[in-house]
């Protein structure tokens, strides 16, 4: 599953692409330039173990507003709850 967020000047490079593998355990984050869609950096996160690191990385790439929108999309599509959700 893949989604491209074309954020523009509020993100490093302007484009953030998120891929979730079939088992919904590995999240790949790719940020790219706006004009050429040229890859700047790719990082992978294991959702269950690195969800907080993913959150921090997204906040480095873009504003907290867009980071939370991307995190919400990942949470819904990976089928797991956020690391910041209340624990029971």
C-alpha cells in the first residue's frame, strides 16, 4: 500500500511518500524533490518497535500538522493503534 503526500514548501523536498508492506509491519518513508521527484532520502521503520521514531522523523521532514496527518494515515492503514493512544 502506498500514498504520496504532495505537501510543497512545508516539507523537505516537498513530497513525502509512504509505503506499507503486505504484512503491515514495515513502513518506508521516502522524501523527494518537487520538480523532478528525485529521491532525497529513504528510511524504513518497523511499526510496532519504531512508531515513536517514525513520529520524530516525520516532524523533522514537515510541520507537526502534516506529520500527524501522515501518522494518522499510517495508523489506519497499518491496522494498528498509534504509539500515543491510551494504553489499556
